[in-house]
C-alpha cells in the first residue's frame, strides 16, 4: 500500500485547503524548507497543530512540554550549542537511554549526531519548536548570565567606577576594562539573549547605585535577571563602543554607531546610541533583523484585499506613497519591503535616511549628516541630479521637505516617505497644515498607509473566553452575535513571560484616492468626512476595525484590539 503524502493527509482532514497546499508547495520550491515549516510560516496551520500532525505522520509520540517534568541531570548530557543548533531538548536519562524532544522530524542527521555526542541510545518524542525554544531559554540561559558575573576575579570585583565629573579615565584604561574577559562575556551574552528573546532594543541604564539592563520584547520592556553590578558599567559601555567604532574617551556627548553580528546563523545589524546622563552613559542598541527584508506584503500582515492596492500604487510611473504612524510601529520595514519589490537592474533607486537602518544591495543609500552640512534638503536636491526612478525620503517633517517630495513626484519620480499622523485620512490634513496646496496633494498622492503593531495571543497558553458585555458593546458586537461569539486570551506561561502575548502583528490602514475623494480634499473636507466616503466607495477599513477582525480570528485579544480603537478616538 502506497503511503499518502503529508499534504494530502492535511487536505483530507480539512486542516488546509487544496489552494493553500498548492501555494505552500510553490513557495517551498522557491524558498526551501519543509512543507510543515512553510504552512506554519504562511499562517495556514498553527504550530502546535502541525507538530501533532507530523508526530502522527512519522509515528513519534507527541509531548506537551509544559506537562512534562524535565530531569535536570539530563540537561548536562547534550552541550548547549548542540541543543540550540538542532532545536532539541534532553528530557530524561536512564542508564544509556536518553529521551529527547525534537521538532524537526525530517532531519535524519539529528538522532545520529545526538548518539555520537552522548554515547546513548536516543528515544525521540515530538514537541513544537516554540515549546522547545522556550524550554531551552528557561533551562540553559539563566545560568549563563550568572556564570558571566561569577567569572569576575577578586581584582575585577574591586574595580571602582564613579560617576563624579572629576573622575577621568584614560583611553588606555577604558580599553583595558573593555577587553577584560568579564566585559567581553557580558556584552556577548546580553546581545545573544536579546536576539534569542526576539527583542527589538537593548537598554543599558546607569543609576546611582545600580545598573539596569532591559530588553524591549513585543513593545514592552523587561529586566534581565540577574542584573550585572554597577561597577561593570563603564567596562560594558566601553566594550560596546569599541565594537561600534565609537570614541571611548568621549563621555560628555551623545554618539551614534552600528555593528554587525552573526547569531544563530543569522546576520543582525545593531544600531548603537549613547546618551550622557547624570550617572553615566546610557546605551540603547536597536536590533535590526535583516531576514524581514525578504518579506512580501502578505507576510507583513497586509490584508488580502489591500495587497492589490499596494501593487497598483507601485506600478504607477510617478507619484507619492506615504507611510504614517508613531515611532517603532514598523514604518521603515514597510518602506524597505516596497523598495525590495521595486529593486531591479532596470531602475535607479536612491534613499536619503537618518539613519540608514538596513543596507540593501542594489539601492543607493545616503546618510544625512547635519554636522557637516548634509541636511535632508541638500541630500534630496543632490539625489534629483542623480537620474533616479524611485526616491525614498526617510521623513517628511516640514514645508520644504513636503514641497520637494511633491515636486519630485510630479516630475516623473516615485517618491516613498514617512510622516507622523494618527490615521491615513488625517495625513491629508497634516500635509495641508504644513503648507502644501490641496491641488498639488491630489495630483501627486497615490497611496497613504497608516500602521500600528498589536500583540499576538500566546499560542501556548491560549484559551477561549466570553468577554463582558461592555467590551462587546465597545466593539459594536450586539444581538445574537454577542450571545455566541468567543474570543481568545493568554493565561500566561514561561513561553510568553507570563504576559499572555507572544509576537506582534501589523495593522495596516490603506487609503487610495478616487475622483470623489480628490474633490472632497479640494473642498477642504475633514478626516471623518474623507473616511466615511472612502468606506462607502473604496471599501476602506480603519485600523480599529481591522484589529477587531484579527481579535475575532483569535490572532490578538479583544482588549488589545480595543486599545487601538481608543487610540484612534
């Protein structure tokens, strides 16, 4: 009897549709990986469901790690680098028999490698990669920082670092501190922990009697544990400055730099910013994951009906595309995704940015340098003499930059930029308030995208529940629907740091202009009037409405979605 293929089994069980299978197989051929990984990445199948189906397909018992008591002696049998490399977790060891949790069932090398490393017979149990990763972080990571701090010898423990302005360190002394083993190990560990925890930023903050290090994960700052001693502050800062090619002797002025690291087989760029405070220099490191540069609009989270609007706007020979939203909402990622889609050997793409966040092959990128006279305006004027097809301006901030962006759009260029407004329709009013003429706006603007990031429900502790009536009323869910509808929330677990959330999703409000909307703009219509017309004529949906729809699908919580609607109001 011929065994059915895994994809066929999933369609027979109605876990996925035939169209979803075809799409996943096409993407798998282009990008590699397994079919299961592709289906999870596309959002067609939750990872825990995929793990159960794969375990059944390969005949390996499925295990929920949160229900299993792990033998601490088994953890030392497999080195941490092997555990992380293959995403496996030792569970139990009895004699020469070792039980491990695995998630990659197709990798036949894993079990052979584990047998060679441990000298044991290896019994595999299936578990989701999310649970395995969380367990690895839980059982291995904590000791790493403790060990790094304990490694300081007696002389290093005696190191006295004061915040007095009279205390001056010579460059050679600072460099010696930075190159000491504890400082090197601590900085490496902090960066690795941040990357493993999917942090977007690392904050190193000195206070009078303590040093606090925090990681921003899914938009929220968390302290690492345990915290390094305050006496390590200058050594840590100096080590980071050396890596980022900054002046370690200059402690009175803010500095900016960048460095590149390779971690977990990924190349990561780190943007470094130092700031002098009354207790010493604060450092913030922004982690830029270059893998997102390969995303398409669907992977970014753009609703299927809006993907076509993006593509149509990119096909116009000239015009202006604006992305709007608060700081750290993913605007730059959206612009880089558009640039990547446009990047070809036939077009000349040039950017002027402050700072250049991602370096992309095939795109000419310019860094603004006001200290030497290279301002936004001078940079943009220089770009226009470089025969560009597409121009990206990091930010529109005043009348001069608005006028130059519009002029560029009307003279045969596709212009991409960001602007700070609360919604897509409010962007029109913002441009007019900055001094742009309404008739120039309607002639040049082809697309406005307003976006936010909302937190996803943790898949490991996700549970269904019925919200209180007041929350349903705020979401405009009434009548029979309110009686039967269920939403999801996270109860809190190790995988999500007991927050109930894991990861974030982008919400996109996409506005195009038809003839009637252009007429309304020329007549001075307010944002609510424009929004109502866009809803009736173009199927426009606000961020709040899209967020509620994601809560209905169980992607986020109703509470998180409602926080976005409150922000709109």
